[in-house]
């Protein structure tokens, strides 16, 4: 399908396309990325199975918690990592005393 251009657009010259920046998985990267917090106080990073064991849930549940935003996580390659402090904070927040 050929796009039609207005007379003003034709006078400006050919359209210039800007390269779409992607983050490697086909999605557009955003310019307003939030900076990562300092890792010094977070403790070691745990993988999904370690977090599942700590929280006594399945690894799938850990993934759901991360996707919903209830459990903060970091992406390392194609895997997720959760700071020990974040997992413990989630545990304290959700388990009644």
C-alpha cells in the first residue's frame, strides 16, 4: 500500500525515517529508563528458584509477583534476579505475625 503525501510534505523532500532503537527482544527501548538502585545494601541477587524456596511458593508464582510489580526484580540477560533484601521485605509485608 502506497502512502500519499500532502503538497507541503512533498516540498519538504523525502521522508526521513529515524532508526528504531530496540532493547534486543524486538521491543522499543525507552529514553526515560529509571536508574538502578545501589546494590551495596541489597545483599546477593537470587534467581527465581532460590526466591521460590525462600518464599515457599512455586517459581511460576515468583514470576507472577515480579510481573505484577509486587516483588522488585532485575533482568540479567534473559533471567530475573531478586535482591535478598527485596525478597525478605516482601515476606515481612505479606506474612502476618
